[in-house]
C-alpha cells in the first residue's frame, strides 16, 4: 500500500471563504508529465519554465506506481488469473498491481453545515495580491531536482498504452510495429564499420545493401540512437536511400521505415518525407496488412500523414468485405490516432462492430471505443448499448484501462446504461488506489457528465486523490472540481480533498493562459459547493485573462458571467477584479435571447404560467423570466402579501399585453398622444395604467378573476379575494427595469420563485439536485426569495390530467401556509 506523508493539514476551508496562500511553494517539475498527452484534444501542458504560484503542496514522498505497462492496471491478482484463462480476455494482460488496499463501500454523508456570515466570507485583498506576487516567480529548479530525487512519476505512456490490445493475438505482429521487440544488439565496432563503408562508397550501394545497413544500425543500444541520428555518415546513408527511393521493393521500404521507428528518427526528417510520398504512390499495389503496418509506423514516429490515411481509408472502403477481425480493430485504432473519422465508413464500422462483438477480446472492445472517441465518431445508441451490455457482464475481467476507454465513449454518446453504471460502482472503488490520475479523472468525469451519482465511487476517488494530486494537469484538477461540484458531493475528507486541489490549481496557474477554460471549469465546480478561492477568482476576472478566453475554442462568456455574478451575490465583501459592465450587458442579452427562444416556450413552463395567471387574476400577478440570468434557467415569479393575497407587480408586461388584447380601453386624445409620443410629463406610469383600467373596469376585473369553473374547484378565500385586490404601486414602478440583485431588499410580503424542474436538473434516476441548481436556489434564498418547486415527477404527469386538477395542485403549492411562515 502506498504510504503518504502529509506535510501539513490545512485549517478548515469553509464553504464561503477565501483560499489565500501565505507561503511560497516550489513549482512542479514538468519532466514527469511531458510525455502525458491529452486523449481528447491536443492540449498537452507546456512544461517550459514559466511563472507559477508557489504553494507548499501535499508531498507523497513514498508514493510509487509499480504497475506496467498500462496506466490503469487491474487491482486484483485473482481476477487476473481468471482472465488469463478466459478466451474473452486479451493475452498478456496480467499486470501486477501494488498493494491490496481496500476502500470501504459505505460512507457517511457529509453533514450540512451553516454558512458563516457573508460579511466575513472574503477579507479584503492585500495592496498587492499574493497571487500576483507568486505568479511572477519562475519555476524552481530545486523543485525539479527534488521531484526527480523522489522518483515522483506515474507509469503512463499515452503512445504505448492504447496499443496493449495488439498483444492479444499473433495476427497483430504483421499489422503493427513493436519497437520493444527483443533483438540482438549490434556491437559498436560493427556499426562504425558500416558507417565507414557508407562514407567510402558514397551512395553506390544497392538498395538491398542500404536496407541491410538500416536494419543493422537499428539494433544499436538505445543510448546510441541519438548519437547515430546526428552522425554525418548516417545522414549520407539517408541521402543515398532518398536518391534510390523508387528502386526499393515495398518490403525493403517498410523495413527502412521500421528501422527509423527504432532509431527514433525525427518526424520531419527528409528521409521520412521521401518515404511518405513513395508509400502514397504505391498504396494501390500494397495489401491491407502492409498498409496498416505502415500507418502504425507513422503513428510510432508521431508523424502526421493525412494524405496517406485518406488513401488508406479509401482502400479499406473498397475492400471492406475482406477485413479480418484484427485488421478491423487495427484500422479503428489508426482512425482514432489520426483524430479524423471518414464519414463514408461510419455505417460499415457500426455493422462490423456488431458482427464481431462477441468475438472481440475485452482489450479490443476498449481499443475500439478509444478509437471512436478520439476520432469523434458518432455511433448509434443501438451499437453503444450493445457494447455496454457486454461490458456490464464482464467488467470484473476487464482491465481498468480498457474499461476507462469504454466509459469515455459512453460519455461521448450520452448513454445512460444503468446496468453498466451499477456494475461500475461494484468493481471500480477498490481499483481506484492503483489507477493513474488521468484514468481516475475520466471515471469521475463520466459519472458527472451522465449525472450519475455513486457515493462509493466518488468517496473512493476523494480518499485517493490528495496523495496523487501533484500528478494532476490543470485539466485534471479542473475536471475533478467540476465533477464533485456538478454532483453536489462533498466527501468525508472534504477539507483535505478541496485544499489539495485548490493548491494544485495555484501551481498550474501558468497553464491557464493556454487553456483558460480549465480555470473557469474548476472555479465553477467550487462555486457549486460554496467555495470561492478569492485569489484565483481575482485572476480569472482580470481583463488580461478575460481577453485570453476570447481566443479559446470554447464559448466562455457564460462561464465568466456565472462566476462573477455568483461572487457578487454570495461574497459581498469581495473587492477583487470584476467583469466590465459592457460585458455583463452583452452576456445578459445573449442569455435572455436564448431563453426567449428555447426556455420560456417549453410546454411545461407555458402551461404553468398560463394556469397561474388564470388562478391569480391575470398576467400582472405572474412573471415568466430569469430572476438570475447567470444560472441559465427560468422562474415563475409570484408575490404574496403577508396575509396570503397575491400582489400585482408585473405591470410592464401587463400594459404590453393589454395593448394587444381588446379589453374595452377608451382611446382618448390624451392617451393616443401618450402612445404616439410617450407619456406626458404630468402623469406617472401608474396614472397611465389607471386611466387604461377605468373605462372598462368591470370587464377588466372579470379578466383578472378566475373563471367560475376554476373558482369552484379551488378552496380558500385568500385566492378569490386576492384576484380582485387593487394594490397601487409607488409612482414610477410601472416601467422599471428588473430590480438589481441586492441582499437587503425587503419585499412587501413574500416573493416566490417557482421552479418548473425537469430531469436535467437532477442526478440520473434520483431526486438529488445538481450543483448548478443548488447554487441557483441558494442564491435566490439569499436574495429574499422563497423557492417553490414543481418537481418533474409531480408536474409532468399532471400535464396529461384535467385543468381543474392542475389548478388544484398549483393552488396547493402557491398558498402553502408554510411559505409565509418561512418568509416571516
């Protein structure tokens, strides 16, 4: 079991508090992560020496990852032995995992704790923020040395781990290039003799001799490869090969390419340019095994060859019926590594997956899912469900690396496969301590993306993470924070968990300039669970950082909006950077325009609003809008007096509505003048409204009073009396813009924020509210609103019932006496 030495324990970080670093820390060495590349996007972190926050970090000195070669090894020797004899399991997948650490399946739910007073939530920043001072520091060379001495590396090779499936069948030997295949080492003397011969003959050797030279030189000890590639006589040999490139047989040319793989020839080398052009010319004279082998060599050399791959895919399309199972899996792997999905192969790929599904090894299933995921290949729900069906039945025998690849595709396909997710909760918690940090991140992100909450999985992740947090890229730390916040879960070790991740966010500050989306992702996840690290927020809202977000491939304006407004409401003492007013207005307009087109018009919301208007007396008693636009969901706002009577407040919408409906308004000369030129200086908006009401008072009252049938179905005098109640607002209220968000507004009674929820507001198959909606309701309450929910499991079935049943339900919800007592 890994031993973890904790340098110090942080004092409790309250849910609404600052996270201020007070000591310089050493910046993390990039050496241990320079080989870890993203699988989703080419966002490999820049490990050059750059400014970074210096924070004393949890330092797992004795932590080692011993499994090999996969980053996600199996956690139990017993299941490995069982898998070794199982024809459905990839051969060679008998990796040894360290220790026998077990994670308990039962965890106590974190108790709800009261918020500290908001005025104490965020102290004023110092004259020069500490983060600004520490960001300017260079990454410490001493830290690099210390980490090297401590051996703080995780065994994860993003190039080799996806190739583990190739060890499962002998057929892959002819389709792939194994640069680790044991070979007899070439003596240095013989290598020198070959190079001497090259220099003497000056390119007069035959193609066969040149091929033999490359093959022999590739057998030099690994430590001699870099020296050889920079040797002038080797360059002479390469020029000789380029000169005679058309004279080589195809098999000889492939041997030269494989020798280049072993020697790690740079991907831009002139010899490789010549080889690519020649292979593109010969494609139609080669067989599929050769084509796939050459494509595999290009992958090993990390050379982008879009033209070659395009021709390969065309060839495969023409010979699809001849594809064997190993050829198909290797082709999907190549498609994934090329990050491009040929549209004309989509249907054929799906049909072939179904054809061979029961014959694939579990590693091959994982490889196919990874290939589809990397190439962003859409797959039908039917095919994805079939894959998930098989995995859910054999998950115990599946390597964690292959399982993580299936989860990636499940997430991409938005597939809510409950049997697989339930089995994941049984299998994965005990494996978590042995899994690479990126694998843990993908498991966690799958759960949050599918809105699936399993406390056993999440608690196991939280317990394991602090000791591994130094291996997190900026993306990993951000996704962990987002996932836990999205599911609104605070684990038993919440302070240690959140403190370690916030520290890592500080340490990775230099990466956020390149990937600004990661900082906002992490900060929003923290905001969901009422945590606001002031210095990081101040950095994220600075003009310089906001400008960087404009260059991101993601739309980050709404994330900035949500973060900034949340800080404004929940942290009134915050005095750091804020978004400019113009940007606020721009984003608000964008959000409201979207809401008018996509949210306000949803049938369940329209029905509720219409019935509430009928029940309460008219549109002036109900407003369908976003009270908090930054939370991106609508509210039905209703005001009640303390005696339970509804109060008309939506005067602006009411006037607009009355202009469109014939309710018997007399068009006097004075009123026409106001409509054409604007209201006269002598009249207030209320007087205009009253003038419009007076001539048709009886009809107007009738319009605001519930229909006779509705009244008969509803009980309670407050409702009927309230429907006729005339409440005169103060002068000027009729045309006011929505009130600004302040904590000290005192409503005339009770302000209800009615939530018409849907399934996307909750965790999958549960009544556990998601983090964003917890944040919204918390902020509504802080602004003086009483939140009333029409939960989807109650309201949606009622939509098919009679009007009177729906009115009765709404009456019960709105006129609940407990609402007034809570407001009082």
